C-alpha cells in the first residue's frame, strides 16, 4: 500500500530518501577528498620542479655564500635549528648561519636588527633573505613547501591556541604573505630588551592571522602570487608599505604588504 500511495502521489518512500541522502553525502565527501589529494599532488610537483631548478640555478651563489661564512667566522655553514612542521612533526631547518657559533645559548629565538650575535656577512644575508635559500633542501625532502606558514620553534607552538594550531595542517613554507608583510621584522624589534616577548605582542597576532588566511585559501595560483610578491619585496625593498589588497586581491583596511 505504501508503494502504491507513493506511486500515485509522486513521493519517494522514506527509506529511498535516506539512501539518496547517504549516497549524496558520500559522493560529496569523496569529491572533496579527491580534490584535496589532487591539490596536494599538484602543489608537491610544483615545489619539486621549482626547487630542483632553483638549486641548480643558484648553486654558484650558494657556494659563494658558504665560502664567505667560513672565511669570516668559525662554525658551520648551516644553521640546523629545530622547527615544528606539518601535522606537528619536528624537523631540522636548513639556513645559512648568520650569527656567531652557539648563538642560541646566549640569546632568544627572535632577532632584532641590532642583535650583536649577527655577523657582518650574516647582516647582509638577512637583509636580502639569502640566509633562507638553503631551505630549498627542506622543500626537496618534503619537510617544507615553497609557500606556507613559516615554521616555528617548539616552545612557540606550545603557546598556540586551538585555532592557531590549524596552521600545522599545511606544510610550512619558505615564504608566505606574513613573511612579505613583516620582511623588516628585525627593525620592528630593534632595541628590544626582550625580543621574544615583543615578537609575540607586536608581530605574532597579525602574522598568525595572515597564516591562517593562507591555510583557508591556499591554491597553486595563490602560491604563484606570493612567490611573485616575495621576489618583488626582496629586489625592491622600497615596495609599497600599503598595497590596499588582501590575500584574494580585494581592497581592505588590513594590508598584506
């Protein structure tokens, strides 16, 4: 009788609605999962191709910088600090050493522009972000991406709120919009008696906002935009302090450059 009434009224039985809803929800989840996997694979391929190409292209520069570091001061060429990465996994970051040997034992993680631990070569490298170039190796090994939230030291991650821990859902990057916005971070901290404390009060909130915004809107096209802006910020240090554009290119009172 139920089937007859259904046929006459044109309504589907309740169990048919349940099956249809289950199938629709399952299909939607499958599509989202497929798109997420495809996006991850595309981003990884993009990272690998550009990183290998960049490593070959920049090899003479990397060698020259390594020689300059060894000639000026004692210690290793690379700084291998511990950082927290994708899904909260720790890894050792590659950076050209810009400070005296064992600098972490005599100071904090944040570095003001006038930090006495920074060497002469190191000051030049930091000004033009050349100390970050070895992180290409971290990208090739899969620990980092070209674009993504900057990796933090373990003690800083422990202070994250539950919402802020969402940045760990993306691979950390060599650059992101927060890096471009705070490219003169050392200048902001100049003269600070407690750089780590001032960093969390003056810089961290906006940096985190931009990092979370990237995580929510990440795409290959967005990565290309950030890489282009990073290149512009490094080559033209007089880039506009206020672009009037947000991550998605719309006008906003909160700028990213």
